[in-house]
């Protein structure tokens, strides 16, 4: 599997381009603020043809380049229905007043073709399998994507802003909920194998085993404690 990732825009949001190998079809995950150029450079470098854009959630730092990327390649975007409104109304998602400038008056909206994601969905895109898990907490429509483990490569977990190296996503924006975040960590993350590679929406790569041992929030839910942890949280 080929995975090319790069941090994009003002928020340093990780955008990923995933393909079975160079020269084949690919999936683009979370093309956020100012990600379009990086996407095009990655496609050209690896001779890739996009078939879809998939989104872990609807915050503007993850979806700002969806319209130009989908439009340039004539591909659909996939998003959970609870976050779909954010593509056209990012101010509401951030608790801002409608009409206030947002990062230099970004052009926002939906691409021509939008498909909705559901918990437990099995996506087959570009010859690859992705399992979808609804994981609210950062937003109501946050999801994760996971590839299957094989004898040659571990499973890869695209966690969005659910789980970071050493931290989790913030829950203080509209739609955020700490109790839902802890439930999602318990239900979605804890059952994963320690070898699972975690590629998150911000920051460096990690593994489930590393986070199980060191992440205070994951240790908290593993021990069955409540919401006492006060370690810093990340994300927009």
C-alpha cells in the first residue's frame, strides 16, 4: 500500500493520499485548507488517479479543499450526514456568527456528488477496503477509516481528530462532547490491535500500542475511570 501524507494550511491538517501502489487509483482523505496543490503534486509524483475523497469530519481545516479537488477530478466526497452541513456552513461548526470572515473568505460549499457514510460501512474504493466507524466526540459526525491487517502489513487507522499521538481531539466546539469522546475511544479504539498504525488528523504517526501505554485519555478509558483527565487536547 502507498500512503503519502502531508500537513496542509494554517492548521497543519494531515491530508493523506492512499493507493494500492504507484500508478494506480487512489483515495484522498481530508483535503483541508490549502491542500489542493499538495494533492496535485502527490498525484503527479506517484502517477495516481483519484476515485473519491473521504472525510473524517466536517471542520473547515479538513474539508476546505474538497470542492476544488473533487471538481478537478470529477470524483465524489464521502462524509457522515451529521457533519454534512459544515461543508456549506463552517461558521456554525465553529460557533461563529454567519458572515464573519473565515481565513480570508474561503470559498466553501459541497461538491457536485456527495455520499453519506454510516457506522459499520465497508467501503471498497480504488481496489482497497476501508471499514468505517462512527466516532462522535470531536464532532457529531466524526468517523474513522481502517484498512484490514494482512500477513505483510498491519492495519492502518485513519483516526481524524479522535486520537492523536499523546492526546485526543478537543470537545469544546459546537457538536463536541467529552462523554461521547470517551465512549468512542472505548468502543472504536480500545479493541484495535497494538500493531495498528495510527495516522491522525494532526501530528505524527503512532501506533495503538504506543497510545495504549502512554496516552492519558486512552489509559483513562482502559481503566474504566470517568472524565478526570485534564491533559491538553488538540485539533481545531
